[in-house]
C-alpha cells in the first residue's frame, strides 16, 4: 500500500511544489489549508483590498484549492481559528505586553502544524504531514535547508522529537530557483507568486495591530546610563531591543538603541551601541532534538549568522558567546546547531554579561 501524506498547503509555491513532488514520488496525497483568518466580510470593511498579502488568507485558500484541483488530490479547509487565537495570537500579544519580542512562527510550527495538524492527519489514517519548509530530515536529524538564503530550520527548533518520523520536507534539498522552475514546468498557478513577508494574522502594519490590541499610551524614553529622559515613546510595548529608528528622541542626532523595555512602568531605555552588546544569554522553554555538546553554534535572530558559544549550565540554560552579540532580545529564539544539524533551541529569557553592565536593568523585562 502506498504511503499517505497530508500536505499543508499555504497557497504559496513551496507547499504547492511539495505536494507535486510527493504525488510524483507515489504518495497518496491529501491537501489541507488551516484557516486562521477572521470572517472575510467583517475583515474587508477595515482593510483595503490587496493590503493583506500573506499566507493563509482567503485569496491564498483559493490558490491552494486550484493547486489541489490541478494535481487531482483531495483538498480540505480546516478551521483552526480558535486554536490559533489561543496558542499563537494570545501569547504573541502577551509577549509584547511584557516587553518581549515574541516569535510566533516558531510556535505555529510547533503547536499547530506539527501538533494539531499531525493529530488530524493521524485521525484520518494518514502516515505523514508535509510542509514547504526549507529544511532537510535525515532519520531523526533535522538539517539546514540546502539553499542558505531560504533555510528555515531556525523556526523549527520547537519540533517535538516524537513527531520527526512523521514529517516530510520535500523542498529542503532544493533552491528557491529550482522550486519555481518545477512549478513553472508543471503549470502550477503559484509558480510566480510573490513571497509573503507579513505575519499571517496581521493585516497592515504590526505597530498598528499592537496599538489596537494592547491599548498603548505614551511615556518617557530614558538613557539607561545617565537616567536622563531623552524622548517620549508611543507605548513601551511597541519597541524592541536593538531598535534605532523611530525613537523620537529630543536630540535626534544622538545614536541610541533600545536596550531595555519595562511596560509595567511604561519606560523605554536607550543607550549607545555598546550598551546593546551581550556576551551571553539565558533561555527557557528549551526543546532539544539532540544532546548538547559543551560548545554549540547559536543563532539569536533569523537573519544573523550563528556564533560559537559555551554551554555554562543546563538549568537554567545559560550560554556564553565567543564574541559579543548585538540586541539579544527576550522573547526571541536562541537556536542551537552543530554544523548543519539543528540541535534544538529555546526562548531567550534575558541577555547576560552586558558590556555596559546593564544586566540588572533588563531582568525587569
């Protein structure tokens, strides 16, 4: 009997080609899209047409259905609005309310795609779940995607280890250019579709979304080194560690970066660049896909290169970097590697060993 797989279709080219490749490889393929968006009629009264260019929207669902029809596979639209609000949007807003910079894509993969969706696939009697992530699986090991520009392993550190044998990543060994070429050759309607750049649940800009949902208010911007009030912010929860633009300082010529956020006191702290440099971090909510060696490579943001770090302790997990890193933001992900292999990761609780001695200040956040 042929193996069966539930492919998470997003309406984009990567998931479309994933379904194509699996069908060509002889799998029994079922397509599914998870509905996260609110009622379209209600939403459309608030946002101009075309302003919500993201995955998992009504337009994307139409594209996903077209792909399923072309590939002659079943297609289901699954209502995950309640799950998404509870597990993704709620914690995302809570994180900003606490002065953190949350990474919702990590928990969407962990709790929704490789959690709730995998359970749904098992209920349907299907063997696997597949996605269009640029990551490779070899046995129980997850490796970086072959295309360094598209590698998405950073967002998969929370993958439950027990789920790994049931996951497929058909495009992880391809480059984006090769994926588009395959889609063109097959005549898929998503072949030239632009990439989504926005969070799937934010219509418009993130700042406006946070202002509406968190009811922010203005407050002081304080120089962390001198205690002087140097500006006024529009809501402490709107700012993130390392931010330089849009601070509204009284002396606009000063080069200052956000080094701390205290929403409870409604204060944003700034300082010179060296005040945003950290030699280590503490993380919580750690998920390990392999045993950590004494030294790892750690990546603290999606687009920043990893650096070598010594594992100083496991409870709590504390790392010391080989060289200082800029803007170690609470709420972001610290992701651990050994070469190309993803070892796991955790949520940054705080930076430690600050070059300007601001450790005590940032433990408030």
